[in-house]
C-alpha cells in the first residue's frame, strides 16, 4: 500500500463520517481527528503515516491553518467591538486560563509558565463549531448571539498572542529551564527572525501603497504570489537558531490581508478555505489524532471528565457573573457553554508544544481527548437547551 491509496481512503472516510457529523451540527473536518484517534488505537498503515512525506503534509496543514487564521483576522472589525465584548472576553478566557493553569501545574507537574500557556491555548473558542449552531436557531443576529460571536472574534487576538508567545519562548521551554530569555544567542536569533518578518510585512504594505495588486493582477494570478509570501515568511522565520516558522505563517496571513484589495479579499478567502480545509487541514488533524496515546485516555477517563467539568464550570460561572445583568441567567449559561467549544487554533498550539517536547504524551492525549468530547457534547447540549429555555427569536420559532 502506498501513500496515495492511504490518502484516498482517508479522504473518503472523512467525507462519509463528515456527512453524519454535519447532521448533529459538528463540522465535517472533525472526522479527520476521529480517524486519527482510531488509527492511534490500531494503525495498519503505520509505515505510511510515520513517513517523512506524510509528516511533511501534516506540517503544511499546520502552516496553512495558521496562515488562514492570520488572513481572517480583521482588526478593523475587532476595533469596532463594544467595551462589554472586550471585557467579557478577557474575563471569561483569563478565568479559565488561571484555573486551568493551576490544575495543570499541580496534576501534571509542569512549570507555571507552561501550565498557563497550555491552559490559555485550551481556553480559546472554536468559532467553526459555534457559528453553525447559532445559525441553526436564528440567534446569530440577535444581541445575545452577537455578543457570543463578538467574544469569539476578540478571542482571535488572544490566539495570535499565544502563538507569538509560544514561538518566541520555545527554545527556553525545550531546555527545561522555564521561561528564560537570558541567553544572548537566543535573544539575537529571535530578534533577527522577528526583524526579518517585520521587514517583509512592511515591504508588502509599501508595495500596496505604491502600486496596489489590483492594478496589475487578476485574482487567479495572485495565488502563486500568496504561496510565495507564505513560504517566504515561513523560511525567514526558521532561518536562525530559534524556529519562528509558525509565527511566520501567522504573520504572512495578516500581511496578505493587508496587501490585497477589497475586491480580491472574498475570492481569495474562499480559495484558501477550500485548499486548507479541503486538503491540508484534514491531514493535520489526522496526524494530531495519531500522536494521541489512546491507552492513556482509556486508562484515565476521569481525568478527561475532570478537565471538561472544570473548564466548562469556569466559563459558565464567568459568563454568568459578567453577562447575567445584560442577558439574564439562562442566556449567560448558554453563552458560557457555547464558548466552551474549542478546535483549530488550540489544537495547533497544543500540537506545537507536544512536538517540541514542552508537554508530555499524557497531557497531550488528555487535551486532545477533552477537545473531542467538547466538540460532541457542546453542540448536543446547546441544541437541547436553546429550544427548551425558549431562547430563539419569536419569528424563528413561528417559522419552525
């Protein structure tokens, strides 16, 4: 069996499983993670999935996900968010990060800095799972729904900050010395890489201001240029002793969004989503599942349940404290539950930390297992609670 047959079968299974997942309002791409978890338990094609070619494709999947995250981050939209959204975002996410960090520190015996970083990445919101559920019940355009989406949008900034922090601090974290930037070589290497990425970003901005890409290119002609920018940023980020390639992919997405004209943005985003979620991301999520220790998950199911309960309880409690006056108790509970969904960016950060030996297979497996459970449980609970508590707009109820 060769890698092409394995990929063909994998994508077919993702397609079949994805159809079933969509029926319970879970994104179809989650099927790739489920397949990976299944193969982690019993992998008949281990020779293929352990090969350099497959690993390289999975790494590309991570880079394309970060590139797309950066591309979709619209600072103008975030800047216009209301103060209550910003304060709620900080309050809810930071609360979970602190409580989760304490739990991870004492249970898994990790450095405080690593524990907080892991908890902060795990506290981020997976909008890809959340928005379809809100759309289903016609809540998206309500004040309540806009608050949830607003918090998820502002959460993107925190995700970017976590990626930056992880990328810069990886060398000291790998050495086991905790967060320490005292090494001269590390500081110089980081500064050189950051300066290179900054110069590339400024250069793209200057090019746009002087001639503008829409003056010379059709949309289809821009795609090779996008890849040149992406891989150029990744290459510059990995030139020195400190590997900032993940940060390079993220900044590349931000720079491309700023570089393109408004006429090109929508069509390029559709193309990037199709390429990323259609090909590269499923391979990455399957690879994430493959690295999971299923024996550990089955041996410590109470640990996964504890993380789920703690994370959900903190987010619901914080949402009730912050949003009860504005939305009422029931809506605040639903908001906290909705914001408990995680996927995409949190998995990328956890994967980076695991690949660089910052966290062990035990914590990695528990976090991936918890993510899988969250992705199944939250949509089901929301689909039950929203109609039960009559939180749909009256017009939507009448149409249904």
